[in-house]
C-alpha cells in the first residue's frame, strides 16, 4: 500500500491573492462545498485577523465542514492573530491553527529585525500558544532557506507540539532536486519529525510548482498545499488537479496516493 498524501487546499486563502480572485463569504461557501465534494483533507478557510469578512468566512466554513475535513485558519506569530483564529474555529469539529514565521536570513534581518535565537524563541512561543486552543497546530517556516538553521527551527517547534510542519518555497525560486534535498535533510536530521506531518507549499514563479511538490513527496513529505487551477499569489500555487493526477498515474514510483474524488475536478475548475 502506498503512502496517503493529505491534500491541503488553500484556494480560499492563498488562492484569493490572485488578481480578480477575491471572494465574499457566500462565494467562499460555494467553493468550500465543492472542496468537500472533492474530499480534500484540509481546507485553509482564511486569515481571520485580516478582516471581519475573513473571520466570518472561517467561522461559517468551520460549521459547514463538520467531520468531513479539517478546517484551518492562518495566523502570524502574534498572540492576537492566534486568539482570532481560535475564536473563528470555535465550532469546528476538526480545527487547525496554522502559525509561523520567516526563517531566512533576509526575513530575519530586513523584515523582522531579529536574531536566529529570537526567531527560534518566537516560533516555539507561537506554537505553544496555539496549542492552548487546539490540538492540531501547523507551523510554517516562511522563506525556508539554510538547511541547518531550518532544521533547528523545525526540531524546536516539533518539540513544542506542532503536529504539521510546512516547508514552503515561498518565492518559487527552487529547482526540484534542491527542494527535494531540503525535505530529505529535514527527514534525516530533525529529531521527532517521523511523528508529524511534513507539508510542502510551492509557488509557480518558474513554472515548477507541481515538480517541486512531487519532489517533496518523493523525499518524505505527506501533505501537499495546493489550490484549484493553481490560483495564488504572483504566478500561482501548486495546482491540485496536477499533483493529484500525477500521483494517480505514478503512485508506485512516488509511493503515494490521495483520497481525492477526481470526478469533481471539472466542476471545481
């Protein structure tokens, strides 16, 4: 039996960053119902602190999904963000808070103005705080870069209770073999990583989001973050229909399968 790969759909959050793709709450509910028909594992419903509309969308999608899917809300590594997410998810049967911080030298130096030690401290603090509200906490290492420091951050958040660790190619810059090596390094060097879900979130700036995601799966990732039609920031995200069908056709080589109802792709698209 091949490994089950979770499909984490972020059409309603990252997909909304596409020009012209912003949605009101009712429109998001239409898409959410289709995502449930697709049988996705996780719906990232929004960023509750960003606006009253996003908060309401997350709240209503959490009610809608019931036991059919995990409903996830995005936050920064800020307590008020996490408070808002927890409030929006209060009626979810399967809630997940997705929190994190930038970990690349440029993010720490130019954007956050913090040291490596401070970055690790903030990462642990946000995961620990989110765990007060939900059991399922996903941590994102934005602009994941240098292998050794990335491994240090991931090991720290796993010890703090993260259940999912998200390794993004934030700028869509990587080559597939390099991104695959990044995932393999973490699998080989992070204590406790075998006990959590390793997720990949790849952008399509160089047209390689699908290849990057599959390289992640080949090297140990068990969750792919994607959107319908690859909608997303800049050139877009990984397209759900591409990675799912690639695993359908090459499941043995990738040791991977999904539970997606592929007959819904045309309607979803």
